[in-house]
């Protein structure tokens, strides 16, 4: 009861101020806008119920294309492996669940294309890599473990022909997803909050919120001063300047028709 009351207080602004968000989608024909509402725990429960035919199969994955927020049906939830190719080799991140996995670096010999023995980077579940440009000499890696997670900086050493890495932030809450703004600040959605990591490695808690816990974030972008996060239940927006949050649920029945087994 206390948790529900607290969450209700946190989300009272979700149906005030902005009332909609403009989007574009080819996976959900006709989807052009999502409207702000209070987060509904009943709708969340119904979505994840075994009786819901849209559960797992459909989701809201956010990206940006030509200045527009694009909603796609990308239900990859992070489990499995992620290949991060780079000069001098590649990183392989494995996610066996929220708390289990690893990241290894497979380097090529400086004068040869024969792979050397892989190097263990970290024994934590891979949550994703970030690199602004394909040939950038710097990248970020986010991982999660039981009760927390880690943000690492990856840097190319052109003289030695290899990549190095170091931990730049550690979290006491399990991270879900992250992205980087134009100013180089990393924004991380954790299980209980939204956090930022500045270029000088200061960690700040921007907002305590329970939405990422109930509606697991699968993607996020920074657009027009907001963090836009995609989830299976809809789109979450956090305003960086005002700390206001908005929740835009999606009704899949309006855009996808599922034939019943009786038909």
C-alpha cells in the first residue's frame, strides 16, 4: 500500500502539462500520437498476464530518425549476446539475465588478423555499448550485477593497436538502459531511478521513479531536453530541465489485430 501511494504521488504530473507526444511508426500503422495518462498498475498487471495475446510479442522501442520519434516493435530485452566490432578486434557482451553474464575483448595481433586469447573485461551482464560514430576512439559499456552495475569507458590505443578500459561509475541500483547526450553526459535508467554521469565522472540521481521497475525500459534517446524511454507498456518521458515526468501508454488493440484461435 505504501509503495502504491508513493508511486501515485510521483506520477501525478503524468497527465498534466504536456498531453501528448508526436511519434511515427511503420510497425503500428496509424500511430501518430500517444496521450499522457497516469501510470496504471492494473494495466501493467493485465499486460504481463498469460491471457494477454500482446504480451512479449509487441512493445514500444524508441529511436530518432529525421528529427522524429520512431516507435518500432523491437522486443529484444537484452538477453543473449552483443557483438561490438572495433579496430584491432571486438568486444563480446553476454547477458544471461539481469544479474548474470560477462564481457570479453577479443584482440587481433597488431600485424596479424589471427585472434589472440580473449581478455575478460568484467563478470557482469552486458546491458549495451554506446559509440557516437563508427570510427570513434571512445565508447561506453554498461553492465549489471546483483544489486548494482557498472559504467566503463573503452578507449582505442592507436600506438599499441588495442583497446583499453576503465570503470568510470558504479551504481547501487540495477541499470536497465543508457544513452549519451550531445554534451557527453551519460544518462542511465536504473531499477529505481534515473541517473546521470558527467564528463568529470560525477554521478547524480535525477529522479526517483518506479516506472522503470514496472515497465522495463528497452530503449532510450535524448530529444529536445527530454529523456524518451521505450517500454512494452508505452513511452516514458523525463524533462531534464524541470524534472517533470510523463507517461504515454499504448493500446496495441488499436494498431494490431490478433486473430483468435477459434477463427
